[in-house]
C-alpha cells in the first residue's frame, strides 16, 4: 500500500467520523429545526431532577420536541419546552419527568390527554405530575434495609439467647420436656374424642353422623326462622298501630290527640265529680235517699203496715182488700 492510498483512507475515515458526530449532535442536542418550526410550552416542577436543555420530550414513546431551557421562577423550577408544530398537546395532558433507565438521562414524558380537549397554545403552561424520585426511593430502601436488619438482629438475639437468659429454643425444649406427660395425655384425650365423634357417640358424634338429627336441626332452624318472621310481623303491626295512634286515627288516637275529645272527657269527669259531691252532701232526691235515715225509717214503717194489712185481709174480696190496704197505709 502506497502513501497516497493510505492518505485517502485516513481522510475517508475522518470524514465518516465527522458525519457521525454531526448526526449524533443533530439527533441528541440540536434544536435548530424546532427553533424554526416549533412552539413553546412551560412546565413547572418542584424539582427538575437533573433535567437540562436538549433533553428529549416524548409522547407515547415518540420524540416530539426538546427542552429549550431550564430556569427558576419563584418557589419552583420551570422547564421551557419546544414542541414540533406537527404535534399538538391536549389541554388536559400532563408532563412528567421520567428516567431512561438507572443510568440513563431524564426526559419529559407527555401523555395523550383526551381527544375532545382543545390544544395548548404557544406559551401556555402544561399540567405536570410529580414522579417518584429514584434517589428518594433508594434512600427509603436503605432505611427499610436498616430497620429489617435491626429486626432480624432482635429475632436472632431471641433465638440465640443472652448472658444468663436461655434461648427461645432452649426454653421451648424445657417447656416440652417438663410437660411432656400432660401434652401426651392431651393428645390422647383429643384422639379419643375424635374417635367417639367418628363412631357417632355423644351429642356431637350423633349430630355429625346422624342424618335424622341433621334433618331435625334443619327443621328447628326453619321453625326458628318462621317464629322470627312472625315476631317481625307482630312488631310491624305494633308499629303500624303506634303510627295510627300518633296520627290521631282510631278511638285511642282520638282520645290522646283530639283536643275536643279531651275537653269532653274533662267536662264529663267534672260533672261526675259535681254529682258525687252533691250525693255525698245529701243534695237532691237521690242524695237525700242515700243520706237521710228518716226516709229509710218511713219506708220500713210503711212496709210493716202493708204487711199487717195483708195479714188482716183474710178472706175479703178484692175491693175490700184494696180498701183495707189503703186505710192501713194512709
């Protein structure tokens, strides 16, 4: 290979390298095409998470623009986005800072929004959504690991014991050793009970193995359900009666809630009390009859006279008998 051919090949490789550098620059960082054809949007965040000018803006995974610049605006950070004019952003779309992998750069992801929303105009502000910060997640995982390590250490201390304190396994072994006879008896009793249940002995065994008892139990449950339904119906009827009384319907409701009926009852009670007071004082015919002893004595004397007159009639005729009685009485 002569020097001329070598020089030509080196030149070609150099030009190819320049072409690759230019393509890479245009793909990753150059926004000259967007400067002429794009429009601007503003996205506000509490933290831009290392976002910088030239980072991608993607919608549904497709690059639609690049970050023009980043700035502080009061108590928040803002990213100025330049969007290709061939794409429109819905007014209810949200922008989120997303990481392109554990070691990748960050970019802004914009969702599609609703199809009925109006597009954002040039210079408008887009809604933002805070995504979990990888550093904060790693810090939380570290704290969780420390807590887990402490918990595992405490559990290990319990199992291995401490100076003068036996371990949990040793204590369990001692407990089982000291109570082995009781545990065996309990297991034997439990086995005996299960055998009786399986053989149908006792109430539980009969209930488990006897179809008749099962049917009777179901019938009893049905009867209890019927009784509960009847009780519910009685309660409903009582509630209906109470509602009728409260509404003033029926005799009892009228007596309780009808003002006119109440006044009549009060008037009748007052009249009865007046009559009873007069009778007690001996006023009126009935009062005198109840309280005047002379009327009782006179009536008794008259009855005696009538009795003597009837005894003296003998065989007299009817007219004579009437005359005799009249003379005896008057």
